[in-house]
């Protein structure tokens, strides 16, 4: 059973399709070579690393997260997908990874650094990814985009409700600068999810189909590179410098 089919069984099929559309930024940036060992930092339910493992049976990796509960769910899904023997699980903080230096071929962090307690910790997170990645290895970091048009409405809503969300937003150049400071050379940029919030309340008849159609129309613009910089999810692929 492929991951897409599993998600459709667990969630509403339209919700699963929308989730996978947003996650295309991760897949667009991630280039995996046969035999690569992947470290997914902040893996959560392991959905992302499982996507690659179900597509390529030669891939092995480790999912790292501070939540034991999430990793247990990820382990169960890995068993359903038949890839559990190639996936290691590690309960640890991304700011202090329990791996030796330069042991990983590909380190990825998908939509995770925005959920840190403080945005200043994001640099330490990426520094740790740099430490464990071998010279010439690859890192992929995706996160929430501060240039996303909907960002201002989120902040207005938070102001009116007198409540801040637990999600930080980063400017694309800010992410690029953190990656470069960690010793990586960015080689690719991508953005997805120009629009992915519901326009009409779910209680209205047929609203999920209307929302899906609106998302499809607006998101068609993200296929043009000039619009990717303002998508909700942005990220970079970078290579660790040899010296």
C-alpha cells in the first residue's frame, strides 16, 4: 500500500490530496541517490521519510523527533507500508542530535523549524544538521514563508483574538542566510502552497468541493517561478562545502 492510499484511508481524500500538494515542495527539493542514508529531523509522524521509502526500496534512514507518541505512530505506519526494517527511530532534540559528525548523506527538515519555542533556535537546528552531514552531502530545509500573502491576515486574526500561534514565519533570505552560516551552499529554491486555507466554512453544503476548486485555480500560479517566493511553504536544497 502506497502512502497516498494510506492517507486517503486515514483522512478525507480531499484533505489528503491537499496535504500532499503542499508537501510537493519537499519532494521537488529532495534528490535521493540509491543507497543514501537519510536523517529526517523533526520527523513527527514520519510521513515524509515514508514517502521516499515506499518509492525506493534501497533507501534507509532515521526519523528524529522529540515526541515518542508521534514516532510510535510513524513506526506503526512503517509496518503497514512494509518498510519498518529500513527505518530507525530516534527520540531526541534537534538541537542536540545523538549522531557522530559527518555520518549522514542527506539531512532533511520539513516544516519543522517554525515550531521551535524561539525562532533564534532555528540556526542551532540547522547547525546540527550541518554537523552530522558528510562533506559534499545534501541538506533540505522547508518552512513557513513570511512573504506569503495570507501571513498578514493570520497576524491580524491573532491580534484580534489576543493569542499568538505556535508557528514562526521566516523570510526566504533569512532561511538562505542560516543555511549559508551553517556551511552549506544553496543550489535550489522552491515554493508550494500559494493558497491552502479554507475560503468557505466547512459547515456550508459543498464547501469542501468549492474550497478544493479555489485552491486548484490559485495554486496553478505556483508553477511559475516568480510566484514561488510568495508561497506558504518555501525551502532550499544545499550542498555541504568540502572545506
